[in-house]
């Protein structure tokens, strides 16, 4: 008896309203291991008040019932009716995604620099809490008032109630008490050590602000207040973690863009403290607008680039580099400890949890300021500069010795490399990468835009052969596949074989094709080749897919933000960028959109910035599933097999309505 297929009709489409998307997919908006991140969102709001100079005290209390209160003495969240929505503004802040004071970046905006970019912070906290209470102390034309609201699961349970404050009560600020809903988290327990570290870092980054942590059950109270800021923090951390003396005095500095700065908004910049030690563990912490970025990002890449440029310049100026030794950024950065605090007007993070900064301009911002400052310092302190040069040269020599050891284990057989391969200079496969590029035109841009030190280019002409049913001994009859295998340095093999990978020439093999349907087809053909005939390269994490943008948005200057070029991977990102521009006050049609028909339309600089630069690109690793190998083989057979036309047709009929056509 045939089973009835489920209907797919207009009624099948469900629109998630309000905070429903957060409850349905909490992992898209926050960490779900424990509730720390939803508490951090509230702490970040208090910190943003302090960053703006309106708050001097932040108090975080873990109450006896397990709830957490965050209180500040800032201005207090506005409580009057929102001019457009006609409901209390504080209610909008806690119940609407993409609502908050941090979207208003124009002159007179409440927050010029803030960590809360997405506007989903405290509304996510509210959605994932069984109960949330807000108390606001705020002064208006009628005098000081006390305002309170209560929510449950993101819904209002007690509407805003206001009363005048006592005559002698001149308090202002906000207190938010959160009862996290345990059903959304792997563990309901907030890790105290992480919370303490977070609060301490806020005090470090906000000199003069007093941060207090109270555990009501035990009565323990901790207070942090730093006047020295980053320098004192790094000195203390080095003493605790390594005990090793610094090679040269701490290098510290800060610089922020003036109103007439080229390409940056007024106030954008960074403060940093850097130390080099010869041994022990390194200490590395970075922040963007007070938000910790444990996964680093483009601001850290900028610091690395700036330090490397300054040290390399000093070494060359004083002719200190031994013959045959070439300095790399990692030689300078290997023994670096630092605390970096960047200020970026419109930060773009990787994901809502804000662990990694993605803003491309941050590389140039931090690199430019840190390089010029360190170059000046080294040339004023030549003896210290020479000590530092000695350390980084020693690192480079050690790296070269390690690479030579790897070379000796390689096969002695010599293969003639393909003539169209533009190889890289380095032989260190931990750094080397090859781009398999669709088309000679894009291959030319990639050759000009690449870093020739560690990036190789192999242009592919046309569509690669479908190799799903090709016998292994017939593979090399195809010139493109022959060139790929010889360039990579590994022979074809099966999943259960034990191939010799000692000849592998690149640690990353990156498929670089157009961001359209034809480009996706080429990706599939190359993935078929690697899955069928080079599976160990996938299993060992060597295969990646480069993700070039499909659109470029030319955005006009807005508020403090200068005109800029913003890249979007797909239609979803384009929509998000346009929404953001509208929220920034740009009129409809005030921006222009260019669609890249192919990689060949990008010049070398654009291709490097968006797709090849390790600091700013988005590279998708390809992995083999542990439990679905049989299913994967069956799917590939259905999609790529020559005798599977009927199966493909049935599959398309079943899933055709799910496609987002690129027409």
C-alpha cells in the first residue's frame, strides 16, 4: 500500500514571529553550553554605558535562587513611548529582535562605539529566560522616576509600572535580573571562573570603572578597578602565567582616527600592550568595543601584520638578516604576548556570539597604527631593537630547520610539475596552499593577487571530467586531473587504502570557482574527484572551498562612517546589508549593487581581499562524515552516475520546491 505524501501547500509555510526564532533555534543566537552568554549580553549593555562615559559602577550578583542581577549607574533605558511603535521603548528593547540604541550610528547617536551590533542581545536573553525583571531609574522632565517590568519566556507578564522616586533619591541606571530557562542549555550552571574573567576584563578595558561581583549565597564579594588599564593587566598576567622576564620593555600605544582620516570614521583605532618573552606560555587577549574575541579575528591579524612590518623594516635597515633566512610574520608573532582593544564603529562578527571579528577594514586600521608606532619606538631604542631582531631571526632559523627535516622524509622521485602551475616559494606544507581556479581569466587575477610566498595557483580550463565511474588507471588520460594530481603530489587511492602522503606539497587545497550555478557545478565535479579518488585528502582536512562574494555594495558615507565597499556572499547577506543600511539612515536607492558574473570580473586586489587573504576570507573546510559514508556514496552515485537519470528525476521532483534558483 502506497504511503500518502505529506501535503506541501500555502498552509505549510510558517512565519516565526517575535522571539519565536530564538526559542526554535537558540544555538543560532547564543552559546547553549550554559547561560553565561545571555548574561554577558546584559553585562555588555552596562559596559557600553561605561564606554560612553555615563557609568562608573557595574555590579553583578548571583542571587540565592540562582538568578543573576546586573546593575549599572548609567542613564537608564528609555521608558517613554517609542515614536514609531507607540509602546514603551524598554519593552521594544527586550522583546524585538534587531532593535536597540546601537543601530543609530549618526551624529548624536546614543552609542558611537558599542559591542552590541546585531540588536538581538538582551531580547535573546529575555527569550531564553523563564523570568526577567527590569528596574530603571531615570530622570525626565517630571523628575526622577522608578520604572519596572517583568517578562516570562520573552512575553510581558507585568506591564511597565512607573512611580516617582523619593525626593532624596537621585539614583539613575538599570538593573536587570535574569532567571535562565534550563531547558535551553546543556547545563544550567554558570561557570564562575569564566564570569570572573569576563568582569575583570571589563574593568581593565574601562579604566576607573568599578566592577563588583557578589555571590549572595556565600557572601563573597570581589571588586576590580584598574587605573593602569592594559599595561597593568598584561604585566600581572605574564607574572602569573609564565614568570619569564620580557625581552624588551612593554611596547604600548594607542591611536584613533581624526575627523579627516582617510577611510576610517573619527574615533576608530586601537590601544595595545605587547611583550616578547623567550620562554613560557604566551598571553593573548583581544577585544572589540569591550567585547572579548577569544577566537581573534581581523584586529589581531592587523596587529600581527603591523608588528611584522615594523620588525622586518628595522632588520632590513640595520642589515641584520643572515644570508638564506627570510622572515615571516609567524617568526615575529611566535613569542608575542598582547592585550589588544580595538574600537570599530560598525563591527562585523562571525556569528551572533561575537567570538571572532570579521571586519576587513580592521586589518588595515590596526596594522597601520601599530606599525608606525613600533617603527618609531625601535629606531629610538636601537639596542632593544637588535635584541628583538635576534629573537625573531632565531625563530626563523628554527622554522627553516624543521622544514628541512620534513623535506628529508619526502620521496626522492621527481615529478615534472604542470607548466600552467604558478607555484609558491615556501616548501612548508603547514602554510602552503594551492587554489584550483575556474578559468584562465580568474587564474590571472589570482596570480597577481596572491601571496607568492605560500599560495600557488593552478587554473583549470572548462568543466573537469566527472570521475565517479572512471577507473583509476584511466584518470591520467585527462590532462586537468593529471595536472591536479602531479601538482598536489599524491597518487589516486581508495578510502581503505594506505597511500603515501609524504609527497603532499600543500596543506590546503582550495577549490575556487564562481559564486554561481556553473561554479557550484565545478565544485561538485572536483569534490567528486577527491571523494572518489583522493579520499584521504578530505579525511585529513586538506580540502577546502573558497567562498568568493556574489555581490558588492557601494555604500555612501553615513554619520561618522565613510563611504565603503561591502561584500555579500549570497542573497541572504545582501538583504542583511541592505537592512543595515536602512537602519543607518541611508535612503532607499542611496547605495549601488554590483553582481559579479564571475571571478574574472574581480581585479587582483578584490580577489585577494575577499577570497584569498587568510585574515579576511571565508574558507569552508570539507570533511567526511563518520557515520554516513554509505549514504554519501549512494547520494554521489545518484547524482553523478551515468545510469541514474530516473533516480535523479525522481529526486528533483521530490525536492525541486526547495531550490532557490539563480536565474
